[in-house]
């Protein structure tokens, strides 16, 4: 049996998820919390296999909860429950170790499959949502991914290293210090990464890298 915790401040959503999962033969909600602060007690619960985590909550939101979980080195695999208004939070949640994200109106089949995937040690980075994030950023600018008739050039091992640090929010100077490279060398690598991924800036490069499988959530 896969044991699930639900962190959600809206009673209707929380209870709905619990009732929905009663229809599955192998998944049960065994714990719930009404906000991030309430959920901190679940970090000590070794019986939980997966945590379904809302992002926008009173007292302590999902990002603050994930930050505290990282500080405590807690290892409950989390799936972010998101809405169309949560785009600004999704990347940060993934960077902080969430194993994936799902829309709140997801079907039972998709939800249960996602829980099984994450409980088994996998991740859930749905291309449809990463593409949506890129489309929303494109509304005020030119297209994020430039058309290219050629197959994309693969990133080198060094470029993947730098991309991971970009994902962590580090500046060129900080990346250079960590990898013992000059800031100018890092800048050249970043330009190469953007070109290979067809992205106009670092955020779009990270989104494309997630979609292409270069980046996965922190373990």
C-alpha cells in the first residue's frame, strides 16, 4: 500500500483527493495538513511514501515548507499540486527538490499513476506544463525557442555542470568560483548552452533543459 500525505488548506480539495484515492486498490491518504506549518510534523513521519503539496497556503506556503524540508534534510518525495496561477512558483519548487507537479483538476488515472511513479523513485515533469510555462513567458516577448531545422547539438559534460548550477540560481561569478573557472569562461559556456537549447535567457534554458531531460529535481 502506498501511503500518501495531503497538504492543502481547502477542505473541499483535501477531502476530495482523499475520497478519490479510495477508489484505487493500492493508494491511501494516511495523513493530512492544512498548511505548510502544520505539515512540518509530517517530516518526521517515516511511514509516508509521497506528499501531495499545495503551493499557495496561509501561515507557511509550499515553497517555505520545501525550504524547511531541505534544511532538515527530510526525504519525503513531494508532488506539487498547482493551478494556472502558480507558474512563478513551480521552478522554485522543483529546484527545492519536489519530484514533479500536477494540475489540481487532474484525472484519477493520472494522479494515481503519478503517485506510483514518485513512490517508486521516479520523477514527474510533464512536458505539457513546461511548455505552458514557456508559452506564458512568450506573451510579452518573442518566442522563447527559436526555430531550427537541424537536430539540437548535445550539451557537453561541462555545460551540463553549469546548467545544473544555473538551475540552482547561481550567478556566473558564483559558478566560476565553484568550478574554478573565470567568469568570462562561464559566460561563454552559458552563451553556448542558450544557443544549443534555442533559448533566449537562463530561465527559458532551464525550462527547455527540464523538457529535454538534462535536469531533474534534486534528490
